[in-house]
C-alpha cells in the first residue's frame, strides 16, 4: 500500500498500523486523519504549517490511544488495516 492509499483510508476512519520503529521494535498504533475524530484544538498541529517541507516518506497521524500527533515512515509499515 502506498502513501496516498494510506491517507485515503486514514481520512475515512481509524486504521491499525503496525510498523518498525527506528530502534528496531515493532509498534501497533490506532490512528486517523478523520476530522471528526481529531479534537478541534489538535487540528492546528505544527506539522501542518505551510513553511515546513513535506517529507513524502513520513506520515503524520492522530494517535487515537495516546491522543496526540505521531508519525511513522511509510517504508517501515508491516501491516495496515482499516478498523
């Protein structure tokens, strides 16, 4: 699955992403880009500011369990599923 397909699913609702962190451990995250799930005060995330260049290899998402912005590298994804 490519970055665009992941974004499409994340905008549609919550997704379960399993990825390998930089330290080599695996992490499971329930996350989204759905505006109905992300709290209003969190929608002004610093990573969405226009003065930052977009890194196409990294995908910033709202972590539904930690209730904060997190990111993962697209090439580190082991499993991606729509909840």
